[in-house]
C-alpha cells in the first residue's frame, strides 16, 4: 500500500515539475486557466460575490439538468442502473450539486454581509510602473 502512495506522489510531483518547466503546453495552460467571474474595475465586492453566486447556481442548474435527463433515460429503459459509468455519475453528480448549492448559499451570504454590514470596497486595479 505504501508503494502505491509513494508512486502516486512521485507522479504528482513529476507532473507539477513538468508543468513548471513547460508553461506553454496545452496541459499546463488547461490546468491553470481561470474559470469563473473576474472582478471588474469599479465593481463593488458585494456585486462580485453576487456574480459568483450566480455562477455557482448555474453549475447547480446544469447538474440538475444532467441528473434529470439520466433519470428520464432510465425511466424509458434506455439506460440501466447496473452500468458502472452510470453508478459513478449517480455518485458524483449529487456531490457536485451539493458543493454548488453550498457555494451559492455561501456567496449569497458574503454578498449580503458586504452590502449590509460591510466592508464593501470598490475594486481598483493597481498598476505598478517598474523603472
């Protein structure tokens, strides 16, 4: 068992080392691509958090749609519960939905707190000039 754990960490460190030394590869660019909203110049913190809540909610809706389609396909006997990939999806999708729901609630709470309790700073990008 320890050998498998050691091999896993060797692979992880090798992948990180390779990504560090090949920053323009497709794998590295994919691994480090930002996904989600980006703060806009002059935007309030509460508005940014609200945008994150909407983004998280969109993931929740997408997951709910996928689960609904899968359940419909099972109900009309196109799919069966015995397929391994289907069981994996039925395990993973509710976990993803729970995370998306918690993220939505958390970001809504942060937006509410920033707007009504504070602080609610405005975003301004700092430009540094290096001489």
